[in-house]
C-alpha cells in the first residue's frame, strides 16, 4: 500500500517528466514535501490533449458517479488485481492514468518497543513515479469540480515485504508513455513489484507519524530505531503511511 510519501525536490519535475510547458502559477508546485498524507493536494502528471502536463489533485479518488466527495478518503490506493473491473477504478484505468512524482514512501515495522517508521526510496535517492489514476467529479449541489487521484498498489518485493504485504507500483522512466497512453493490456503488464535490488529502506523519526509534521528532519536516517528492523548505514538519506488498499 501507500499511505504516506515524500517529494523533496519538485523543481526537477519538469526535466524528469519532460514537461515542455511547466510554468505553474501556484507556488505549491515548488514546495518540498516530506510527509504527504491522504486528502492533501499533490502533484500529478496526466496526459491531456496528447501532452504530459502537471496538475495538483486531491489524493483520494472520487469516482465520477459518487454522491459525495467524502468517498475519496477511502480510495487512496487501488489494487492492481482489480483495477480493470472494480467500479471505482475501471473507467479511470481505461482513459485517465497518470504518474505521481515522489522520491520516497513510508511504511511501519512492529518491534519490541513499538512501531518504527521506515522510508523506502530508490537506491540512488532519485525521483520516481507511482502509477496513478485520476478522476474529475462535479458536485451536483454546488457545481464545484474536483480532480482527484489514487496510487496503484501490487504485491511486495523482497525489500518491502519486511514492512507491508503491499507496495505502490513504481513505473520505470522508459514505461511512462505506455502507462499514460498504452492499451489497458499494455498498462496491466506494468503492474508488478519494482526490483528490490534497486531500492533501499532506512529508519526515520516517529515524527512522520503525524501529517502535521513536514520538514527535512523526517527524511534523515535514524541511528537508533525502536522497531525490529535492520540498522541503517551511517550515511545521510539520499535526495527526499497508514491506510489500507481499497478494492471497491
């Protein structure tokens, strides 16, 4: 699953995702985020009119048929296994797939002294993209339009299995176009665990438990974890939750 993540260097989004016209007026596009939580607005890369663009959307998918936007709080993740058939996700999977920029995500491991949060990143700490879906919902009472999204999850790899039985799908750079505009069959083939040997995990401060905390301290290696995980190396963290997958 994925219930909390980071995006600490948003200034590199344009180069990473080859966005030719990335000049958003909202300053929030450029703010580093160390503890992104569900229902917050996040940066999303969909394809509109044949071009990749950057948008900010609410994290928690609100299907077009929903009677109330509150449903989004329960739809932060979409299981890959049912993505093509579940009513909440099947329309978005066909025509509204997106990339969600990140450079780490958090999971928790139980130990003798409580739960220890871990930050999981690519081995080099670089930015990557979650597989995402997005929707546009219109409030019939106010005519307000809300754009929202969710993160697709799959089985774990050898690394993430230590912390959870699900992990977010990470799309390799060479597969961006396939995920965004390929056929549903092509997209389904990408929904698999990212290679464990290209990732790392390290313990971080329990301050990440609260979404009210959002600063660089949260991505620093914790030298004395409280849980039962492996001790992190004595090196700074490179570059830059707790819900359950929904199968609706």
